[in-house]
């Protein structure tokens, strides 16, 4: 949202597809570099550790310290490239889809959905946000699968992103790139629906309060 507003101020148009794509890429790249890669690496490893026969990590902090001690800081940045691609494509898909559907429903992208009434408007907002989330899942689940494999305990199997891709294809074929899509679809759709919903509501509150 920061990059979206920044590009809008320097001459972009709210809801303009290229602006949405650029803003989404910049936002996704930044969050992957600063936050998401380390967070996702630890999440995947902690889950795999808990499911193993002999768990090693007592908690998150113990897991981080153990990995850093054994592998250095790079150990918590496994899968950086696919994570950048995942987060960037997430936002590159979500923003254009969200604002395209919002324009389709409201006729513009500046009004709040509440102009169509509290019940109908809120339902429309949730459906539009959820659809944007679902679109991102359809578009980048293969990237998420590769990212997860490169961040798990079997990450040493793969020498590079391309090696992980070719190995997945050889072992599981096309379906291997869409494993877990159903579960991810439900989680991400709800997450994105709520995110956009509350962003719109907070924007409206701020405009009303400081108008």
C-alpha cells in the first residue's frame, strides 16, 4: 500500500493496472527481503521439526539461534529468490484484480463499498478481496511450492532454484507444483479479504476524522 500511494502521488492513476503491478512488485520485493524470507524459513523448519521423530528446537528463538550457529545468517535466508518471486507476484496479482473488480462493482476505485449499503457493501468488499486473494493463489502456487521445498529440512537436496524445479517435475510432474493449493486457497482468500476490507474501513475513518 505504501508503494501504491507513492506511485499514485508521482503521477500514477488510482486503479491503473500498470501502477498496481509496479506497486505490488515493489511492496512484495521489500517485504520478502526484510521480513518474509526469514519468517517463512523458520515457520517451515519449525513445522518440519515438530513433525519429525526427534524434534531439535525447543521454541522459535532456540530454532533461530541453532540454525544461525550451524549455518550462519544465510541459514535463515534459504529460498530468498523464490520468496521474492512469491511475494512480488502475490501483490502484482492482488492489486490489479482488486481494483479492477472494485471499479466493476462501484464504477470507480475511490468510493467505499458502503455506498451500496452496509450489508451489501460489506459483502461485496469481502468477495472482491477474497477473489483477489484466490487469483494470487492460482497464479503463484508453483512458486510457493518451490519456496517451501527450498526452506525445509530437505533443502540440501537442491543446489539451486532451477534444480528444485526440475527435481519436482521429475518426481511429481505438473501436479507437484500445485500441492496444497486447496488449503492455501482458503487461508489466503480469507486473509486478503480481511486485509483489503479493513484497509478500506480505516481509510474511510481517517478521511472522515481529518476531513
